[in-house]
C-alpha cells in the first residue's frame, strides 16, 4: 500500500487500541493535554521505525518536513517536548502491544531465543558509564565473540509474532530469563539446546503446566526421532527470521537511549512497529507473513 495509506491505517489502529486501553488503565494522572496527541506521536514513532528512522530527531524532522497535512500540530511542537513525550510513553506503548496481541489471536505454542544486546565496543567497556549498574561482559556462542551490554530474551508465537521479552545483564543465564516470562498455563515453549535444564523444565511444568521442548544433546541418554528433531529445527527458523528482521530492518540493537526507561521504550516501540507491520502485511499478503518489503509500495 502507499505510504500515506499506511500512515492512516496505523493511526486508526493505534487510536482504537488506545481507546480500549484507556478503559482499563489511566494513561495520564494530571496535567494539560499534549499539543501532539499520544496517538499521533505513537503513529509517527511506529512508521518511522519501519522506515529505518531509529532516532527521535530524525522522526520529528521527517514528519515535520513531509506530513504536516496529517499532523498539523507538529508544526508547533519543539523537538525537546516531542522527545520527552515519546520517552514518557514507554509503558503505554508496551501495553498497546498487549492489546494488539489480544485482537490478533491466542496461541498455545511459543518460541524462545536470546539476543546479544551490546551497548558499546568491548574496547570501550572499562571507561563506559552508560547503564553501568545493569550491564556486564559475556561470550556470545552464535557470533563467537565477547561483548559488553545486555541480553534480551525474546518469546514469539509459533508464526514469529513477538509476544514478550525480558532484558538483563549479558552474563545472566538464558534459562533464568525464560523463567521470568509470563505465558498462559498449559502452553509449550520450543527452544534450542542452550535451554536444556531439568530444573527449569520441572519448574515451568510445576508452576504453570508449561512444557519446555528442546532438542537433546548427542551425549544425552534420552533421544528423539529424526522427524521430531527436524520439526523443531524448522519451527525455530521462524523466531530466527523475527530476530533477523528486528536487528537488521528495525535496528533493535541501535537505540541511542541514555536511560533505562528510554531503552525499554525504544525496544517496546520497535517490537510494536514490527508487530503492526506484520498485522497489516498478513491482511494484504496472506501466505507471506514476514515479507515486509511488500507492505509499503509506491
């Protein structure tokens, strides 16, 4: 669809989700209404992320230069206020993602995988003060390198839609992060060999009836059939596609945030932008759920 049509479609969707959210929680406790409404600002953030504009100032300048006919109040909004409002909406954007997921569907099978989240080059780690109390050094086996920063554990649906995530220091075990994820009772999680743990499997099953499915290591006594192993590998490619698109197309690892709330807000909006794009893309290209290059044309 044309970009103008996509902006309108995203605004209408966010406006509906925002109205539904306000019936459940109080978005603002006091103060004047903002010059640019929350729905308008969130729309600009989501569309900007899809267009590769990861910086708030670039988004502000882009829409102020090209789409004042859609957002006339932006002409009277200084960047400092725009940036502050965008940062303060970090929690609202996370809640909007939950409301959107409720409108998409309900799942019983989930995929889980970790994402290295460096904040600076390893050589600058000693003199870096950014998120000093939250980050650590760790080794990433997938990339065969050490890095300094966070570790993000992403959980998606079986089709690759981001469902939830948790963020902690890079040296925290992925199995510990998975135990913090809130999922429906009786569901199942498919993960790689790094999540193999009798304690974690028993804990998830005992607390919520969640079944953890992982391919066994070669030296383990209990093995599975080649067909089941191939099925697990095939299904897990969907979360790998999601992670690849989030990191390459939505610049998940490039947030430029200076505060922990700002960091979480940037992650929340990238995930919501990606989920929104999938939501509209599925309506247009039914059998190509993740080919986002077909979404905006002309």
